[in-house]
C-alpha cells in the first residue's frame, strides 16, 4: 500500500472523500441557485442581507438534496 493511499484512508475506501466531494458539490450548486433569489427578495445595497438569505436558502435547498443523494447512493451520513 502506498503512502498516499495510507494518508487518504487506512482501510483503502474512499467513502469519506466521496462524501466530502458530494457535500461540497451539493451546497455549491444550492448556493449558486439561491444567489439570485437572495438579491431579489432582500435588496440591500451593502449585500449583507442577501448573503444571509442566500446562505439560508442554500441550506434549505441543499440539505434535502444531500440527504436524498446519500440515501440513493446507499451510504450512511
């Protein structure tokens, strides 16, 4: 077993790497989808209110999608 493989996972499975990538991709897409909605529903010239609304909407959109993907792929979250 190579040193690189040992650093990533001791048992040789990449489930943690896949879980992190799936989480980042899901919330990244949810953030991009929620960004225009944040600026439409919270017009603020400073950009603080739309950012908080966008983060909240990303969580609302991203969590069900992430748990649905976890369930569909058969991995425990």
